[in-house]
């Protein structure tokens, strides 16, 4: 609560001589801002569990825009739905939401937003799905939208990229590390549902741009694995002895 928020910076003052391992440069900067010396922090990319074999599934003929993550306020689900509403007026799209809600009450609120924006029957709620189904849906999608306001990393971006699906995401902590701007996707210069929709349309309407981002997404995703994270983590731990 509020006590933890206020007290957190003071707690970190006791750890200035401790070596930290974090998952992104964004998180590293956060620790520096809390008073931890930069030379005491090592950013090691998170591991990602991806299918062992390449999934060869064609994209849907209808352009499909997907949101993947917990259905919660801080993950930006409202902005994703508002983006869907804008896109719905610009052409024919499939809109998918993959993930469980943090509470039933919040889910009802989100379904109410979908209805109020005239998207009833146009947004597909998949709920929580298996790993296999998740990657199948990502492979069939064209673009993942990620309007999260804050992340430690942004695992879903890499999962989408590995399926040849570029990401359009907000310029926020974590996402700026897991999205390679202009290569695996696009980081917005201004965070808003309107700008999210504009950038999605720019990619969808330009086959050359989409194909380039698709190739870049696949290449970017190959930089991340649990094996690589394990190796770098062990190297750091062994260097402390």
C-alpha cells in the first residue's frame, strides 16, 4: 500500500553495496533512481519458453489484432479495446483478447465497455488458454497491441515475435526493452488508443513494412532463451565468489 510506496526508496539505501540482477535496462534505471550504484546492477534478459518446433500456421485472411495478458487496469486493456473501436471503423478486422481477468467484477466492467463501444460480437474473449493454443493464436494474428503502462520486461512481446507477429506497444518501462523499435515492432511516440490505432493501420496497409517487421520480429525473438539467461546468471553468480 501507501506505506510500501513511500518506504521503498529508504529500504534500498541498505543495499547499496549488494550486487543486483535485473531483467531489463528499464528496471536497472529504476534501481539507480532508488540509489543503487549502476556498477552494482547487471541486466540479464529474461528467459522465454517457446515451442520446441517451428509453428507453420498461416495468418488469418482477415487482419487479426490481438491483446495478450492479464485483463487489468495497469495492462492497458481499456486502451486496447478503444483502439479496437477505432480500427473497427476503418476496415474489417478480427479482435482477440487472450488472458484471464484479475477479478470477475473487472471482467464485467470490460465486457460493458465492449458493448458501449459497439463491439459486441466483434471482440473474441479467449480467456486463459494452454501454451499450445496461445502460440497457435499468436501465429494466426497479424499484430499484438501492448498498451501496458509499466512492465518489468514484456514477455508477451517476445512470444508474439517468435510467431512472426510484430508488436505495437506503449513507450513504457519494460516494453521499451522487449520491443526493438522499427525492427520487431513499433514503440509509440505518444501513448494513446488513437496513436495505437494509427500505427496498427500504417503497418497493416503497407505490406512491405509488415513483412519487414515480421522478419525482424522472428530474428529478435531468437536472442532470448532460458539457456542464455541461465548461462549469464550463473556467470554473474560465480563472479561474486
